[in-house]
């Protein structure tokens, strides 16, 4: 029995094409990320979104269209005013996808920490003093590998 390559590819690859691709594309531009940040507390009109970025109304509108296509923003028009509000679901989906990789990397870092602990000599320190005793049950952590701006999740 012969299978087409497309069928086999579909069985082998789990891929969410449209949604996440559009979200990450929209988040790739700093102006669009700034717009989302401005929308995080309440609905704003397009002029309010454009002003801090020193951008024209048409330029801001183009960026909002990209955010709308990714379903990150919903726009409503009242007369000549365009009001935008943030939609959380696509961000939650992107965060869920990223969280899976964060979990993998955290496990890798824990294995690396364990290996470094194994390789570290138990003898006295180079200055001749004895190593500090470990507290019973205390976990040893490597320094945080994230930048100070990213913050650390509990």
C-alpha cells in the first residue's frame, strides 16, 4: 500500500500554522508590541495609540490591521473614531506554546546544575578554607540565566 507524502507528513508533524504564526509575526515589530502594552489597561482610540510612537494615523492603522489579523486586537469604529481593545486568547495560546519550551530548558538547566555539582571537588576551597556546609534539604540553584529585565517566575 502506498501513502502520499502529504499524508505521511501530516501524520508526523503537529503544526498550528495560522494562529501562532500570525501572533508571532505581529509581536515581531516593536511598535505593535508598544501598542499592545498601551492597550493592556483599557481601550484606546487609534490617535492615542499613534501619539507615543510619533506615527501617523495611516501608519498606526496599518499596524493595528496586523494586530487584528492575528486577533490580538479588536477595533470598533464610532463615527470617525477608531477604538481598539486587546484580545487575550491569542496571547494565552502563544504563552502556552512558549511555556512548553521553558519547561524543557528548565529541565536542561537542572541537569546541568546536577552535573556541575558532581564535577565540583568536595575538597577544601582554593584559599585553603573548608567549603561551606550545605543545609539539609536546601536546593542548589545555578544563577538565573535570564536577563534582569525578563524577571523570574515562581
